[in-house]
C-alpha cells in the first residue's frame, strides 16, 4: 500500500469518526463521498493489475499445464454427459429416445 492510499484511508476514518461523534455537514459528506469513490477507483486498478499479473503468469506456464487442463476438461465432459436413462423400469441408451424423454420430463 503506497503513501497516497494510507492518507486516503486516514482521511476517510477521520471523517467517519467525526460523523459518529458530532455528525457531518453537507460539505464533509460530499468530501467523504469523493474520497470513497477515489478509494474504490484505486482498489479497482489494483485488482486489475493483480488479475493481469496472474494471467501473464498463467500464459507463461500454460505449456506445462496444458495436458492437465485437457484431462480435467475431458473428465468433466464425461461425467456431465447423460448416456442413458431409466424408462418404464428399463435402461435405455438410444440417443434419440433419451433426448425425447428428457425434453418430455422438463416440459411437464
């Protein structure tokens, strides 16, 4: 955290303390609102920088992780698939019948 952010937080805390003790007039409320907006803007910039650094790191290491990510994707696809369904106490794996029964189930 740089000096500017520390000063910004201290100003906001000071205004909050004054608000709790004696209340703030309109000028100080506007100043507090502007300081909070500035703090939010700085936080967003910091989050963006961290996100970009993480993405750069991932892109540099992606060649090492490609096999892992593909295996996870294949596993998820296989586990999320619907290969068959129980219809009238009989297991059915015919794709057109499975699709029809699933559509019928969700339309009811």
